[in-house]
């Protein structure tokens, strides 16, 4: 009497499902971090970074400098970061890595330049010299706000978005190439055949045009 042993057949696992979910999460995080970081940098760069006073005559004149007065680099790099964030989805393969690297460098540059501007006094010294008419005048009672550090935090968010694009960007979807020309020749439409003058519809068309269809050409 024979015995039949039941052998379990291994079932294929859906390995692409976790990868797809991870790609969606990294994509969403990258978009959120990049957009939020650029927004923070652009908004914080327009706020007051430093305050001080300049001696004018027998009194003092309050002075203030916003982020654009101190350095315009963070805002400019935030714009570059936004453009790179959009361009990540327009390119593929090695080009995507290059754009992702540009995104990360934009965030790094924005953060470092903002952090360096947190202790800057050159902008207010220049204002003091212009206000007093004395080129050697300097600002007094100098103080700095928290906005440079907030700007630097925004640059850090852009940097994190770039790092995510470098790590997971190869799995992210790209813009549709439906309308891209790849250089391959397009099939030509078949040439229209000459109409048969003996067909009833052609006879009616000739009569509508005022022609005599019974007359030979």
C-alpha cells in the first residue's frame, strides 16, 4: 500500500507591496519636508534678524535688519531647492541623483548661511554709517532674534528632503513620458485613396458642386 506524502508548495510572497508602501511614504515625506523647508526659509528671511541703535547728534536712532539685509543666500537657495524638488520627478536614473544632490546641497547651504548670519553685525553697521553720515560709525546695543535659527531649521528640512531623494528617489515615479519624443519615427498615416466617381454619394456631391457627373473628364 503506497503512501502519498503531502509536500507544501512555497507560495510566492508579495515583496513589492512593502516596497511600494515604503516608496509612497518616502515620497510623501520628501515632498512635505522640501516644501515646508523652503516655505520656512522664504518667510523667515523676511523677518527681523538683528536690532541695534546708532548715535545721531545728541540721541540714538533704533535700527533693524531683516534676513535679506544680512544675507540673501538662504532665500535664493530655497528657490533653487524648490526647483530641484520639482525637477526630481521630471528626470530619471543618474539625472535624478544629480538633481537630488542639488536639492540636498541647497538645503545645506541655506542652513549654514542662515546660521552664520545669526551673529552678523555688518548690515547694521552699514545702516549706522549711512544714517549718521560717518563711515566709521558702528551700531550700538546690538541684539539678534531667533529668526536666523528658524531659517537654518528650514534649510535643514530641505537637506533632509534631498537625502530622502538620494536614498529612495530611484523608486519614486516620474512624470509621464507620453508626450516625450524619443527619436523613433512615427508611423505615417495611410494615403487617402481617390474617390470613386461612380459611387452614388460621389455623384450627389458632384451635383451639389454644380458639376455634370455624366460628362466624361
